[in-house]
C-alpha cells in the first residue's frame, strides 16, 4: 500500500505530518484463508471465441458502440472477450480464473499449489505465466466503516462563495465560465478507479451525485466498494460534489462509475491486472472518461519492480492498457504520482502511457508541489501533461467532513471533471482531440517541460480552441470574449 500511504501522508499541516494517520493503523492477524497464489496467464490467441466483431452488441453496451461510431473507431480483435474454451480448460484443472483482460488476452488464475500454476505454461494455448500475487502468513484485520458525522461541514468555517470549498480549485483552471455556459458534465460518464469509496452511500452530501454503478475487481477482497478506504471518496468529491455555497466539484452533473481496482492492504503487480480489467469494464459500459488516482513502480515482490527504462507507455501491462484507451474513444486522466521528494522521483505507471492526460500537483500560487512526480518518459515524451491544485485540496472524507489533503490523487480528478464539461461542450471531438486541446490550453504550451508539462490548463480557453476547430457551417455558439462574466449564448446540441 506504499502508493496510498504516499497519497495520504501529506495533510493540511504540511510536510511535518509524516506519521501515518492513526485511523489507518490496523491490527495484524493470522491469515484465515490459507496459502494461495495468483498467476497472470498470457494466452496465444482467442481461438474458439463465440463472439464476432460484426456483432459488438453481444459484448459491448450500445453506449460503448456509439462512442466508437461517433469517433470513427472500428471494433477490432482486442475487443473480443477471452476464449471461454481456454477458461474452461483451466477450470477443469481445479484452478480458479479470478480475472481476465481481453485487450491483453490474459487471465488471472488462483490456486493453492504453485507448481500446478507453473505447469500452466505447458498448455498449448498459453504463451507465458507470471506470479503476480502470493498470500501472506498474516493479514490486516478488516476494519468497519467510519462513523459518518451528522452535519456536513469542514474543520473550520464554510465559505459563502458559490462553489464553497471548491471555488479556488476550479478557478485555478478557469472552469467556472464553462459551467456558467451550461456545461457541468451532464450526459458524460466518468469511471473512477480507486481503492474504495467508504460511506459514499451514506454521506448526505453525495445524495445528489449521479452514481450509476459500482464494481469491485480486487479478487482477494470481494467486498462492497463502500465498506473500506475513503481515498476514492475524497477523489470523487472533487468532481461530483454539488452543494452550492459549501462545496461544488468540477463536474457536478456528470454520471459516475465507482470501480475498485486497488488492494490497499498490499502492493502487488496483480493490481495492474485489476486496473486493466476495471478499465475494460468502464469501456464496455460506455464510460467517456477514466479518472485514476493510482500509480505503481515498486512491489512487495522486488523481482517484479519496474524500472525507468520501462516507461515507454507500452512495456508495463497497466501502461499498455492505458495507452489503448484513447483508441477506444476514452480520455484517461491519471495522477503523476507523489514521488518527487523520494528516491524514485519520476512519474508512476501508468502515468507514462501514450495519449492520456497525466496530472501533476501545484499550489494555489501556481508553483509545483514538491512531492509531485516529474518526467520525462523513457522515450522522451513530456510528462506530466498538465497541472492542477494538489496542495491543500478540498475533499470530503469518509466520515463526511471536508478536509484539505495533498497529492496528485486530488489534482487528477479536478482535471477529469473539467474534461467531462469540455467534452460535453465539444461533442464532435474525439478523445485524442480533447487531450490535445487541453494541452494547448496550458500556460506553458510554448515551452513544455518535465515539471509543469504544458502547464495549467485554462478550460475556457480550451473551449474556445475547440470552437475554432469546428468546420464552417457547424457552428453551435455565439460567444463574446469581451463579456466580463464569460457568458455564452449556447445552443447545446447534446441536451
């Protein structure tokens, strides 16, 4: 859980708060489930699949198919589910298939006998196998939920600004004019990939958030996404909160899928497989945007640790998966990581992926937060892509109070929410075009570097850039930049 420790160790009192929050201290108990292993099994092909790319409605939602059609993206063989014949062959050996990735053509196979799992490499349809998880002799005792406070509020006073605690966060990236023009994320679906969304189902402040589904992909912890860990609660709040004068997020009218892919009790490379499966699920449901405040580089098993040379966007399974998302019509927004002050220093995986928006953290003064991870990628691409508030970011915790936390975990969703609003305003754009527009709207676009990337994006400017790119005869707005309130008379085709 090293990554989440880093994401949570920076509190409102600053860098002095290095000690782990007592609320996350846990009791260690003997493992009641016995010894077991999970292996990643890479398959050679998809022979025997009953599916066809000519009938995508059998394995993709209509919304997913329409998203591809709208962007001129063809269904291809990577979209076909893993061959059920191969799954059945492994099941017959007394092993359990606990996960799968169709884009990578892999299976996660669990069993108590490591030798039996190693023998899977001898099967004619298996390309390779890799141990990605091993149970420990002792585990953390599962904790219950935090108690939710009866009154929603912050530690101190709540401001009377229209956006309340979220005001400065959205002002920093000039998102309010886009909201004022009527674009608040309506009709857009954001899939959030995280470790848990404790009490989102109980905190009254989330009662008007449009949560359309949840799913847990952590095979070794089959629990509701609402039961444990509030990291995702905090992340979600920066986008979905819609409490005027108290806290309004960057996409208060968007729809949200809450997906758990992170096993916070350990640090194993299997979590990359969980992430890939969650991303594919988001695609199949029809998500437009993925907001991921997760990142990896070192693991409990040092034999699978990542290296700088792998940061080409395609070597690590998680990065390879993230690099595919724009080609499926999805904008992936991922946190850069919080290793800027540590020995690693660089961005995490999948922040190195191609065609995503990697987000660094900055202060309210526009300076880079010292903990924010830096680039470049191994193949020389600029990272991070853009910056947003990640120092003393306002969030809602699992007990229903407003806190101020530090981390690229929170700058990332601020951007993801505004991307939803921008795409709502520019529905004719492809995922890659939206990514390009956001970069071009950065205040460092003329001299991008590996600390600030393309800089702080101005989302009203991004909207204007997008409008100028619309072919003549397809204009949908009548705007005046002289209007000091940045108002537009907008004919919204998507509403």
